[in-house]
C-alpha cells in the first residue's frame, strides 16, 4: 500500500469518495458552464435576467445531482439500467399524449417549475442499458447475429418514438450514440458497413418521397435540407438563419467585437441567439480565440473521460464512460457543424452553454455516472 493510500485509508469512507472525485473534470464542466453564463448575460444586454440567472440556478442543481449520483456505487447504476431505460420509454409515451407543444413539436412535459424533455433522458438511459447488456454478454457472442439484433431493437424503439414528435436531431443523436456503443463493445465492422449502405439508400428514399403520399419527412425538415444544400436560394426565408449565422461567425475575426458589441446579436438578426445559435454569438463577440477556447475545454472533457475509461477495469464502467463521452461529443459536434453550415439545422443545443433545463440536468447527471465509475473503480482504499 502506498503512503497516499495509507493516509486516505484513515479517512471515513464517505469522505474518501469525495477525495477520489475527478476534480479536473468538475473544473472543466464549471468552466464550460461559466462561458455559457457570460454569453447569456451578454445576449440579454448586460442583464442576468431572464436567462443567465435561471441557467446558474439550473447548473447549481445539476452539479448537486452530479455529486449525488457520483456517491452511489456503480454496481447500483448497472442494476437499475433496464429500469431506467423502461422509465424513459414511459416518459416518451406520456409526452406523446400529454406533452406540451412548442414550435410545432410535442417534446416536453410541463412539471410546473420546469419543462422536462424525455428524449434528453433517453440519450443517457440508452447508453446505460447498452453498457449493461454488453457487460452481461460474453465477448465471443458480441458479433453473433442473434445477439446483435437485440441492441438494435433497444436503439430503434426510442428513435422511432422521438421521430414522431417530430425531433429529427435528437433521433439522429440516439441512433449515432447507440451505434457508437455497439462499435465500442466490439461488434464486427461488417455490420456497420451494411448500416452505412442502408443509410445511403434511406437518403435516396427520403429525397424520392418528397411530394409523394408516402413522404418520409415533414415539409419543414425538407426546407432545412434545402437550406443546408443552398442557403443563398432563399436568404430571407428558409436560408435566413444560417445566412445570418455565417455573417456573425465571419464578423468576429480573431478577437471578436467585444462582449455585448456583436451587431448581429444586438440588432436581433441572429435567431435563437440564447439557445441553438449561442456559439455564433460567442464567435461574433469573442472571436476565433473565444470559440477555440470553448472547443479546447470540450476536448479536455473528452480526454478526461477517455483516460478514466482506460484506467477502469470494469467493463460496464468503461463502456458507460465512453458512451457518455460519445454522447457529449455528438452534442457539440452537431451544434457547431450546424451553425457553421456544415450540417443541416436540426435543433441540437450546445452542451452546458445553450439556455435550457433538461439538457443541462441530464448531461450533469450523466457526468455523475462517469464520476461514480471513476470513484468506485478498484483501489483498495474505499472498502
């Protein structure tokens, strides 16, 4: 036993868990959220209300949730993974019949003090149940066709339910996140090649169905695709958002126009400046340096997850950590690509920065699972 382990052994068990928290990860999460507070303060014209103050309270609640989840042994989360997954499906059913409607979609459950978006919960419960499944499944069966079908069903059920809301962005994140979990678990590459080929066929079918009785997407989703392919075709209509976003991104330069000095933001040319397009606000006011600083924080968060997963000898914990990391990566990669015109606008928030309650709380709860796996990995000093 090392001297450090000897000294820690003398500390009561509950306090030892706090000691073994990944504090570097905590500081990075606080840093990313602080950038979000600053930008929400800026877009409100130098006012904490209505967005920044509410976001700070939600982050404080989410941080407390992360610590609570982290203190619970990782075996508990493995044992309740199936229950959590089923619970998220029940929430999706509830939102389908009793959910609140906003911007043409029925995605939220009004809890009074906040609006819960069950599809956000599904992203994490899907990771949990797939990690538990591949922890249970012997390695030699991972690529067996019989055992590959079941996780595909687990993925497609929430994907299908979310698509009907409609929420194409979240359904794609669920699909990609679930596929990544299967890949990380060791499923043979030939399955993914087949899926890519079917995906290409699906894209062709989507375009062929437009205007037909069997049209596969809603009209507004087709308009988003048209805007992605040629924003200049309708700069004052469907292409307005992405056109203004690109103008704001370019006008920031290296160091930005300065906090609360962004013309696109201040004159309200920039749409959804406090939610989906907040990265564009950041780039206009803080420039390339500000945007890259946030991206660096995100990449360091991923690095901490990867290192923690590599150090963990428990298969469930390793898969869970990597799954949360992949989900986090998809969040910011899709959002940044979207506002830069590299991907269609699908309504994905920028993690820890965009204004919103469900995404913030669920993501911090997910990092609580990462911390639980990190804290409770075998050390010999927590027993």
